C-alpha cells in the first residue's frame, strides 16, 4: 500500500457533522478501491473515529493552536513515511494544509469547501492568500463554486455532489413515540440549522395531530442557542412529544424507525442528512437553501426558510396524504441513487487526484 502514492483527508475533528462524515466516507471509499488512503484529524477526535475503516491510515495531531510546530512536524513525518502526495483538506483545515505546503512543497493541496452559511458574511482572509497554493477546489454546491471562481486565486474549481453512506453499526437507539408517526431531524444544534423554526411549526402540528412526535438527533452544543431550544420545548409543554438524542452513530437504524425527515435550515451547502433521508426512502420537507431543491426535485417538499407557518402548512399536507409522501420519497430516493452514489463520487475524486 505504501508503494502507491497516497492521499490524506484532513479535518479539524471527527465529531458528527456533514463535512466530517464526508471526509470519513471518502477515506473509506478510496481504501475500498485499493488506494493508499489516510485520514487526519487535527484538533479533536470524536464519535466518527469508530467509522474509519481498518484499511485507512489514521493520524490524530491534537493540535492546540493555529500554528503548532509539533503537529506540523508529526504530520510531515507521517506523510513522508506513507508516501502521501495529496492533502485533501476539508473546511477550515485549509490553513493547516497551507502550512504543510509551504514547508513540504512536494505535496498538492485540494481544498473541499463545505461552507453552509450566508456567503455575504464570509471572511475572505486568509483564505484568499492560501488559495494561491491550492491545486484545486471542490465545492459542495454551485453557489460555492461561483464564489470561489470570483473571489479566490485557484484556477481549478469543481462542483461535486456529496454522497451518503450508512456505516454498519449496532442498533442502539430506540425512538420514542408511536410507530408510523415519527418526524426526524438530523442536525447538530447550530444556529444555521434553525431548530426554532421547526419547533414553532411542530407546535402547530401538535394541536391537530397530537400523536405525532419530533425526534432531534445531533450534537447538543453548549451555548445560548441550545439553551433557547431546550427552553422553548419546556415552555411550550412539548417535552412529551419532542425528544432529544444527542450524537448517534446508528443513523440507518434511526431512519428506519422514522416516517418523515425534515430540515429547517437558514442556510446549507449540500446537507448529507438530506441524502441519508433519500437513501432511507423517507418523505421529506426541507427549506429552500443550498442544493436542497435540486436534490429533491419536488416543489411540495421544499419551503422558504425562516417561515414556521408555511413549514407547518406543508408538513400538515405530508401528514394528511400518503400518496404525497410516497411520491416525494420515491422521487428523492431515485435521484440520490442515480446522482449521489458512492461509486460515482469516488471515480470522480480519483480523476481529480490524477490531475493533481
């Protein structure tokens, strides 16, 4: 394996999140095809460490600051030992990859942009300077690709769909509530995910459809946002119908117990959770942000962001109509299977690597 030129995915942590999931899935997919594949988490390990395949080389740097000399030395020694030529940096790990490129110029840096917030508020520096040293940029949606082409200093910019994959895990999570009437939301507690929009909509739903339950799966971060969500649930007497599970790894098992998948985000890139809903053949309702509308290709499954009344109205339509649920789930599943497959992604990424 070490005789082959290798590639290493670099990510800040292995906590549950879209970029982190994709980084692990890429590393595993490359190893499955016989590539010299590695993954490095720079700052923190996390629950996704157990998802890394045995055939993937693993490195944890425990980096403590932006420029950590001991971490840089450890990384350079590792890539020399394992004949790694390509650094595939995800999200904010681009700066670490830039430092390596300066000190070890034999490597090629590919930056994978997963940004899901409002692009108008995005900080341009030091990214603009670092982009001079990128061999190529991969964007998870078309808006990000256009932004990179205009704002950054890298000639090779590609758009490449994310892909979902269910890692085999022991089924440990048991969803509460009535079978057949469970709504699931896969998203960490971050402001861009706009849980409050969903909760306000579900409060309306609960009045008419009291047996329906809402299941929030994702990391409950510390801070005012998470506190606001928990307080809303308590103050509106929803504790018996809205359930919080925190970080879970048996996603396929959770979705198999669910009946409708939702996302209520203010902004997105291309959410892996939406692709996972499609892979699990769930009907969905999501906000019209990022690539969501293009993935679903059904107007009755997409609503404008930050409007809980409209979200509630469309969710009620889903609850009332089995035919609509079947139509949405079938359309989404076919699109995910055709255009967001693991094999298609890995073939494309291998071509990018060959050009690096």
